[in-house]
C-alpha cells in the first residue's frame, strides 16, 4: 500500500478558520441582477428565479437529477453532463475516485471550500458504492483495493480540511476519525481534529488528540504551535473553573450562615410557585455575609391596597423600626386626599395561617418577624399600609376574598 508523504514542518500554519469568504446565495445574485446591481442585463432578466434554477440544474455543479439535466436537450445530450458522467464512470472505481479528488484539490487551491467538499464527497460515494459493474474492471484487484483504501483515507482527510475552513467542526472530527481508522499515523487527521475540538472549546479532548499526534511526529511545527494554543486555553479554563468553584463555595457558606441567623432569630421563611422578580434585592447579612454578628437586611414591599400602589425598600435592616421608613415614605405623591400620614395609617402583615395581623409601627422589623405568627415568602417581607379610617372596610374585603 502506498504511504502518505511526511508533512513539511510548516504544514497548516497558514490555515485561517475565520477568513473564508461567504458566497451570496443564488436568489441574492438573481435579485441583484434584476435590480441592476449585478452584471449588464441580458436575456436572463426575462426569466423567473424558478426558471433560472431549473436551467442551472442542468449544469454539473448544481444538478440534482439526471432527468432535469437532460430535459430540453436534443436526444438527451448535455455536453457538461456527459463530462461529469464520464468523470463518474469512465475508469476503475479507484480512478474515478481519484478524478474527484483531483477536482476537489483544484477547488481547494482556489479556496472554494464548499465545492471542494462536494467533489470529495462524490469520491467517497463512489468508493462506498457496493456495485462494481458501473466501472471498468481493474487489471490487478489487489492494487485496486489498496488504491481504494488509500483514496478513502485521503478523501476523508481532505474533506476534513474543507469542513474545518467552513467551521463544520463536528463533521471535521468525524472525517478525521474515519481517516485514522484506516491509518492511525495520519498526522493531518490529528492536527485537524484537534483544531476542530479547540474551536468547540473541548480543550481536554483537543489536548489528547494533539498530544497523540505529537508523539507520532515530535518535530512537527504546526502540531507544536497547536499544542501551545490548546495548553494556553486549558490554563484559562482551569483558572475560570477555580474561580467558579471558589464562588460556589463562598455562596454555600453564606447561605449556611444566613440560614443559621434566621433560625436563631426564629424567623420563618418559605418559597412559592411564582416568586417575584426582585432583581438584586435579597435577604442578606451586612456588612459581612459570612459573619454571624452581622445584621440581617430584608427587601420589604410596602403595599397600599386601597389604592393599588406599592413601594419597594431593597435593604431594610432588622433593627429599623417601621416608623423610620414611613417617615421618609409618607406623605405619598399620589395621595390627593392626604390620607396617608404616620398618625393616620395602620400596618398589617400576613400570618403563617393565611390571615392578617396588625403590627405596631414602633416595632422593629425583627420584632415583627420573630413573633411566631408572621413569615417571609419568597425572600420578600410584605407590609400593608392602610388608612386607619378605612381599615375595617379593607379587612372585611380581605375576609370575603379568603372565604372567612
């Protein structure tokens, strides 16, 4: 069996995964032409987009069906079709596959990666075809089989490069794996597979593949550079992982200290199925979330149910009295009847049993939460502020809604 030539030291150093030009679609070209943005108008302008696509299907690059390709041609003749048919069936199976490989290589030289991939794919399809009667019979079957095996390897590794340039990274690794099953010493396969894995940020896999290739060819400059890139990325990811783990550890410790602080103060907390979005507001210990001597702070929602209004205080310290915050909240800008004054409002909180309890305005938040009757739901303390004169009316409405 013929062997693959050893790669030069500068192999693949010029591969650029980001600069492959993206060609416009057929429909975009058509629309540009009709709009006068493309070449000078000619007879194509009178044809619809569907008619143009139909015509293009008769050329080798775009054809999907032999019937479409021969439609409208005298005696089914199509010179370009005959050429592609000749390429597909004239010669032995290995010779035909070799022809597709060479055409693909020509496209690679022009950096037409999609076209090159298509030719390599056609070559692989020929080699995978189980039938033998479509092609010429080889003079030496053993030589033919050896050539087919070698071509299968080459076509896969060449297509891998196209997929790499086209950023089809998973397909790249699959083509490289197919090549390595045939030839475990194919350095190109290791290089391209590792490059694709690095692009996918699968750093450990990329490091493994590149290391295997480097062991086979320690002097390969391209692999050495790729290994350096992979190791650099691995160091970055390792540092990120360490920071992430440290942050998680700190958060767990903060949560444990917070739970202990709430338990020590006999404050009941629970969640619900639909917690509100409090953004950055949360129950916390301040100033040091890891110190049990820090003070608790709660997000508190002041609700004005008689007017469907609310105020959110994101950090209410446990030792702050209710009057402290009412002093700067009241009077309210929308209170045209001047009903909300510290001396003319009552405050209520939800109870664990589902009812309401009146809380004194001079109480601290800690006093209001540690009485064994109230609770904190979804990390938010709710205090209802109601004009004293209208409190009986509101309480009656609440009882009716709750069916009590």
